C-alpha cells in the first residue's frame, strides 16, 4: 500500500506517521508514505499557493493547479498519452466537513487499493476546479472525519492512513481479527482490581474477573 499526502506540512505529518503501528508498518515495508508539496508546482517564484476568493469572503483559497499537479506527480500519471507510467489501482481522497462521514467500512474499502492520494487543504479550502481535474486522473472519494472543522486536511488524512493501515495483512499480527471486531465505545479495565481515590473505591466489574468468555462477551455486548 502506498500513501501519498498532498500537503504543505510534511514534517508535521511524518512525525505521527513514523510512530507506533503505522511507523512499524513503514519500517517493515508493509506501507510506504510519500509527500508532494503544492508549493513545488506553482507558476510563480515566491512559492505562493493561495489567492483571494472570487465573490469575496474571508481568508484565502488554495489554487487548483498546484494541487492537481502534485497529485498527478504522486500517482505518476503522464501529462501526455504516451508519457510516464500510471500506478496500479489508485484513489484520491478529498476532505470536506460537509461530506460523508468516514467509517470502518470505508477504511475496509480503501485497503483494497494500491495507491491512495490524500489531498490536505488549508486556508478557506481548495479551488473547486481542482476536484474536477482530479476526477479525470483517478476516482475521487469525499469524506469528513468527524463533524468539526480543522485548520487543515492533515488531521483527517492522518486518521485515514491510520485506519486503513490497521486493516492491511500482517500489520496487527495475530490479534488482527480480534482487534478489528472491537466495539470502540465499550469500557475497558486493567490492573489493579481496586482503585481508591478520595476515600472512594472503584472496582473492576466482577464478570471480567471470572474468565467465563461467554458471560464476558454478553456483558460487553450490553455496554
């Protein structure tokens, strides 16, 4: 699996993607992570990637062409019918707070691709024409990660990379099937059995101490 982040902030992203499960998957070459900075694809000498919005409004908007060129380079899509090479089965991810919420099922579906390009917007967003151009390069899927508005697309992009990586063969090892069947909202406990805080005792539920797997599973389903 090859992830391509289209971002102005490579170092910030790489700090997260070099740690824990994702970092280990990179070291073991189960995934690769590459970056393309839209500043490298501008037509001006200042590296300027944003302009004022048409129709007025606050803030600045990222220009379409630097983003489109960055994705094109990431996926090695030729600029002419006979030039370069196109990578195997690719998908482009476009983030928007108003888009469909990203789910585990979406992560399962994305894990079947060979290349995933994640477009990380900034400022007031990206010129909508970039999305139209990207649709001529590869399928574009739009997602929101949570209902909040973030400073940039890097936060949701990191969440998607994390979720997809966990689903790849060998990444979670022998515990993979159990791990992915977890109910995210259920309560978990660890030692010690009793915690005392301000003279009040907090105990682990008795059913979890019995070792009776059927009863434990039934208890978890009710949570």
